[in-house]
C-alpha cells in the first residue's frame, strides 16, 4: 500500500471533507480486502469497511503521524472487524467459520483452483494466525508495519507467521494426499 501525501492527511485532519474523501477512495479496496480476509463474509466486510472509515473520520484529528497512515487505518479496521466478529458470534455461533460453498461440477482453471484452496485454508486458520498472514502476505506490509497494525511484539508476530505458514502447508498437503485436489 502506498502512503498518502502528507498534505492530504493534514487537510483531512483540519476537517477538509474532500481530502478525507480522497483517502477513502484511495484505500477503500485495500480496506475492504483486509476486512473480507478477516471476516470471510462479503456483507460483513462491507459493514466493517464502512464502520472503519467512520471511526477513522472521527479520529483523524488525533492522528499525529507516529505510525504510517495505512497502519493506523488498518488497525482501526481490524478493531471494527473484531467487534463485528464478536457481535456475529453472539448472534449466531460458528457463523464466521463456514467453509466456502462446494463448487461441484464447475470447471475452474488450475491457478483459480489453487487460489480457492488457499483462501479456504486461510479461512480455517484461527484469527490469531490469519490476521498476521493477511497483513503480511496478502496486503504486503513488512513485519514492523504488521506489528504496529496488529499491536503485537515483533517476536510474537514472527512466531505466528511461522505457525500460519506451517498450518497452511499442512492443510494443503493433507488435501493433496487425500486426493481432494
């Protein structure tokens, strides 16, 4: 993710709605993708994205640039996703743990099948492993930035990334061994 121009952030902090709107336009797709990978639900990702930008709008005046803007924004979105997850979990147990619908009889090219398998395997990761994996491998943040976004110590983050990768390799390997590919 590219960082916004400092002038745009300064104008947004000063209450310039057009500046904040340009931030929303620039980061909406990445924020939605992050929310979707955390929630595994398109509608919920829409809600989390909207809620995240609303919280960011309310808090932009307090953003002081101590961390990257994108790190600050994704931390807000992550907190909104956690709140949404807790709410959905209270209302419908296991609602967030549904696997992708079966695609029986649908011919999908090889790379698309691999991508679907990876996404399904990611959804089965516990949230503590899924979050770092998404921030680093999907969104492309480095470990230091991910540490800031997720509020984790660097060593903890590295350990979780190692466990996430090992779990994904194991899951995908088990599927191949079972002939599910």
